[in-house]
């Protein structure tokens, strides 16, 4: 018993065990008409862990999860944590080449796939080391069936250490090849503690989770801290505005997180002013910048909601700073707040010295929440952690009271609707088109998406923007496809030939009337 306590104290598995011990009969999870008490969820995680180990997996093996939101998705993560396996969440919108790269680079042995996605895994099977495709939902061999089977074995329990990897979170970064941020059990447990403290997550919360669980914000800022607190967690399949508003009213939800794009869609929905949303006391936003006028409008129309601005990135768990409801004051509405409990943050100049209050520089972090590096990428790891601090790539300023305001990014990443897209990845696809001589993909402000990926192309032959958009759609997930294309004669460069993307952004923002081809509205998963 003493050994088990030592093993689980700082592990994801320990978080669930303690919650189940405190309130075994409380409702832990709801999905699709099914409910799991904390005791049932705890037993289900043990059954899934035993099942996975029974497949021949051993501690440290990677297990990819390729599916939409469900109770089974949650159980797969908890089962992996209990079995000492490394969970690898996969965006369901990824196309064939993207999926093949991620599975191969992570070394995933098993892919837990939704039935509707299993065919896409089969397509890439010859090129990756996956040897099993297991349905997450609906099939007889699913995680759900195992978790609900009272006769399924529950042991033996793997001896999991807090220094073991719990998850590989793939982040776009600045290059075409996504990087797997290595998050240990210890890092995630520190993350959960920071979230509980900064976001006022409590046992009596009824939290609605409608954003994708493959995204670190929904899983590690809200769902897992919600379970740690002993709260009731309702998982929804998709953030449809009408459905979200209905669920808040019917479930008497107290808490909800969404990126600004979803909050704006809620605000503009006809039910926003008519549904009973009085139970909703905590509204969380993040993953992209919230337009201040829009936030002020929402707060005026729904004054009972206390808003929290959540900022960070996958590598730090992902929560780094929070602007709390009482801190949403005039002159500070665009701030992302102050560092959370387990995060130390600074703003530094290019030479690494501390920037003065109000001076713009790069945000760097030190924290037990941080990833331990990038999976099988030692050079990128060394570069990111140079000088003993993690370099975020975000440009910000810090005021005299310690509040941070993000003003730009060093990395050429596009934040479209709260999802990060590496510009270079899109550029490399564009360069495959025979009519493209040069290409630069940048972010331009967009009322709907926060930032719209814009491809600026120097053509070598006559080509239409629509043709280039259709070309990229054949090779990339929908959310990565440029929202528009602009054709130009040349790209701005410095004396050494380096592309000046900031100059390009400024020029196009000023010349917004320049002809370009708008992309059609993104389809499902965009």
C-alpha cells in the first residue's frame, strides 16, 4: 500500500484514484446519455489499462488516439496513464501524409481509432509501425465495451513513475515537421494544480466540454483538472452554438471554455439572449486573442458570467498565464494576465537580458509544467531550452504589476480559430504546384477566425487563387488550408535575401483591397 501511494502521488493515474476515493458515487463523466461515477470511471480505467497491456504493450510504448470526443476517448487516456503507456492525441482532421508522419515519428504501436476513421489508418498502415487498429467507439472490441465489462480483468497495475512520459503533444512550431512535446506525469499534475488554483475549478462545478479533447487546452486545462476537483464533466461531440446554449440551460452548466471564434458564434446566435444561462458563472476563453469590443458586448449582455483569459502553449501544459474576472478592467482587457501557480515567466531582449516594464521582448518560461523536450529532436530541444529557460516564440510586454500582454510572435505560426498552423508546412505544399515560383504564408486579421492564413504567391505561370486553394486542400487538413491567396510580383526581402514576413503583413494589411481569391468556407474539422 505504501508503494502504491508513492507511485501514484504525482501521476495522472493518482489524480483519478484520489478523486474516486474522495467521492466514489459522485458523477464524474457524462457523454451521449451515459454517466460514469468516479468509482466506475476508476474501475473502467483499470480495465482499459489491463486490456492494453494484454495486447503485448509495455511501459513507455506509444498509443495514438485518433477519434472525436467521447467517454471512450477519456477512458483511453486514463487507461494509458494507468498502464504506463504514452498517449499520443491525433487531430481527426489530418490528411494521409500528415497522419503517416505523426504515427511514424511518434513510433505509435497501437492506434485507437473511431470506426469512421479506421479506413484512413489502414491507408497509411504500410508506412508506419502500427500493428493494430482498435475502435474507440461503437465496435465490439472498443475501449468502451472493455471499460463497461464487469468481468474484464483490472490488473496487474504498472509501476508508473512521475518522471515517465504520459503524453506526446504534437505542436506545429515554426517548421514543416510537427514536434512532439514530451509531457511527463509530474508536469501534467503540476499543470492541473495550477489550473485548479487559477481558474477556480471546484467540486460543485458542472463543466461542459465541447471543444476537441485532442487539444491540450480542453483535456489538460479543463477536463483533467475537473476530474481532479471531483466535478461533474459533460463531454459533447462538437461546439455547435445552438447545442452549447441548449446544454448550458438543460444541464445547468456552471463552466465552459471556448476559443474566441466559438464565443463570437454564441453571441451571434439567436438563442444567446433567450436561453436561461444564469447557471453559467465561469466563462473561459483562450487559444487565440479575443477582440475586446466583442468581449465587452458579451459581458454587457450576460453580466453573470465571470470571464477568464487563458494563455499558454502545449509545451507548458498548456496554461501559463490567466487574467481573472476581477482583473478584466479598463486598460487591461487585452492582457493575458499573470503567471499561474507553477510558472515563472520573463520578458527578455534578444541578448537574453530582462526587458524593462512596458518593453517588448520574447516570453520565456521556467516551470515544472514544462515538457521535457521534443520527441527525438535533440537540436530543436536544445534551441528551445537555451540558457535554462524555455523560449516561447511569443513577443509580449510586461507591466509594472506583472501583467503580460502578447503583441506578436517570433515564430511564423498562424493561429486560426485557436488552432496553430505552421506557415512553412503550407508553403512547402504550395511549392509543389508547377505555377508557383515563390510563396509565403502569413496571418492576417480576420473577424471570424482571429487570424486568416493568407498565401502570398509569386506565380511562374498564369494561375488562379482558387486553383491553389484547391491544391492545398488535397494535401492538408482543412484548418491548414489558406483562407485566401494573393498574387504579387515579388516578396519583400532584406539585403541577405531573408524574407521579411512582418513587412509583408504590414503591406497587405494596408492594401487590403488587393485582389485575392477567397477560400470557400472550411468543411467539417476545419
